[in-house]
């Protein structure tokens, strides 16, 4: 399992860009989750794995970005 998330907050919304790989069934998921922080409503915008350019893994090595263990499944 490889879970990669990059998130930020703008106003009352949290945006989560995600890329997930699950070895047990060799599946990939990607997209953007938009979370309304007041109502806790979540909108999931699914991405197309065929259109990905680059990787979120590179953010792991960027010292300007705060790292957390928070999961967004």
C-alpha cells in the first residue's frame, strides 16, 4: 500500500490531492477530495490514472511542506 496526499485549506474548504496504490488487488486511485469544514460534506473528484504527470512522492522530500500522518480514506 502506498498512500500519498497533499492538502491545503482555503476558507471553509480543505482540498486533498491524492494518489493511492493497493497491492492486495493491484489497484490505483487518484483525484481531489474537497471537504467542507463546516458541514463535513466531502466531494470526491476522481482522477484518470492515464493522465497523471509526475508524482506526489516528490513532496516527501520538500522541506517547505509540513508532513503529517493524517489519512484521508
